[in-house]
């Protein structure tokens, strides 16, 4: 067994991974923001988040092409801040992806239960999770093809939804009498749910080492991905709030079919069909994020942050098998807790930590290594500045709305830091020596 990955991804497949990791956010989760703010207030939140992700992804593409590495932001932080900075950033990414997957699996279970009530939610979630872990075991090329097909179906679902709903939009549903319900605090509280529209978009960097011609294909896949997501997020939000009553969809797990029910009826073919297609959106993200956390654990193990055997890949498919299976078992345990809302918040916090660290890395790398080859450069320095400022705003918003959960996450990061000092700091040196021996052999 080796410790390298296969280079087999095209820009189209990378685009499929980027969009697929995120597209479930169009189908569920974001609508809970309407408990805290009005449609107009949430549109403001979404526009802020869209500005952030657009700025962030263009900036992140520069980092990923300069340093194409399966560790993504972890490798950027290690190079600019040292091993401890790399470890903390890598751990944040790992938390983001690991906790997002159980939340999505539970939503898949809920969709399946809605279509077939005899099937329990948790049982469906566990079975689907296990199936896609197995598909990932067959290698990234197989996984990426499956991801691309599922993602295209999920995008078609959003297009069908937009066509079916656009003609029924009523401005009075968007411009409600209480135009800014919740005020500024409501807009802040809605930001974590607006993030859910885009959460995981940066995960394509986890597949950077597996991309053919990464210096050309990474920015192409990234930039097309974020443009696709921005269009879908805005269309989904406007159509959903325009055809329905915000108070009636702010606590459901299937907001799009529920919104269509206002126009066509709850038992209409249109509503039921979208519920079925919605499964593809959820599955696409589940599948893509499994790729993400397995590559993150692989990269951390290869650096010595985690036990080195976790970086082992299979001879035939070059799959990081242990980095895929072990965190998946942990994810299945989180599925059994059924604590979807808390799981989503933890995932969001991990993401925001990574965003802040990545943009700091951007400026440090520009300062420390100005001569580093950068096949793709961000159009203007204002973009990473905007991304960093808004990411700091995100941290305030998520903490403001979820203080008790934030305390648990802080404790988790403290435990991770202790693990680094007790184990990883020493283990890194042993792994470096082992790598030298392997290269010499």
C-alpha cells in the first residue's frame, strides 16, 4: 500500500464535487432563518454571505493552485503559520465536513420517511450513509462520476422548481407588512442558515492532488462552481419566499415541496416529484462531503498530525481507506443522536474558523513568498480583504446566536490543541523520518 492519490479528475468533475458538496443546502436547512427575520432580512443575510463566498473562492483558488495539496487550508496554514497553525486549521475543516454529513444523512432519512412512512428516519440515514462510504471505497474517479451524475439531477430539480414557481411569485410575500421583522439581531441570527446555502464549497481543494493539470483546472472548477451556487441560492430563495408564507415554511425539513404545495397542493405530482428529486440534492452533498473529510484525515495523517496508518491508500484505487472508514463510523454515531440542529451549528463553526485562517494564510503567503509561482491570481486584493472582514462578522454572528454550542466547540478545540502538544508534535518528527526512509527505499 502507498501514501499517494491518483490524478484522475477533470475540471467538470471538480465542478461536480464543489457544487455537489453544497447543493443540499438549497433543499433544506436555510429556511429556519425565517424564524428570526423576514424574507427581506434574510435576503440581506444571503447577499452578505454570497459576497463572502464569491470573494473567498476566488482568493482560495489562488492558494489552491499555488499549493495543490489534499490538505487544502491545513497545508496553507502549516506553510505560513507553522505546524500548530496547520493542525488547528486542518482540525477545523475536519469538524466542518464530519458534522455536516450526519446532518445531511438525517435529512435524507426524513425525505425517505416522507415518501415511504414505513421506513424509519434513522435506519434510512444509516443505510444511505453506508452505501456511499462503500462507493467512495471504489476510488475517487468512480466517486466523482457518481457525484457528477447526482449533482446534475439535483441542479435539474432546482431548475424545474424555479420554472414551476416563478410565475406564481407574489411580491407581498417577500415585502411583508413587518418588512424588517427581527431587526439587525434577526439578520445576524439568520447568517448561519445563509451559510448553509454554500457550506462546503471550499471542499474541492481536498481533491486538488487528484486533479489533472491542477494549475489550470482548479480555478476553472472552483470559479464555475461558486457562480453556479450563487445563481441557485438566489433563485431558490426568491422563488420559495415569493410563492409561500414564510411563517409556514420556517420549521420544515422540505421547504421546496412545502412551498410548491401553496401553488399546486400538498399531494400534487409536482410537489411529490420535487420531494423525490430533493433526495438527489441531499445525496450529492453527502457523497461529496464524505470525499472531503476522508481526504482531510488522509492529509493530516500524512503530515503526522494523526496516526500515520490513516494515510495508507489501497493499491488498485488509491483510496485512503482508513481515513474513509474510521471517521465514517464516528459520523454514523452522530446520526444516532438525531441532533440535527446542533450538528449543523458545529459544522458551521468549523467552517468559519477555516475561512478566517485561510484568508490570513493568503496575506501571509503573499508577504513571505512573493516569488512563489501563482498560476492563478485573484483579480484584486480587495477580494481577500472583503472575505476576511465578512468571515470575522460570521464568527460574531454564529457565536451570538449559539453561545452554548460555541462553548462546547471551544472546549473541543482546546482538547485538540492538547492532543497536538502531547502526541502530534512528537509524532510529526517520526513520520518525517519514516517518509525519508520510504523515499530512500
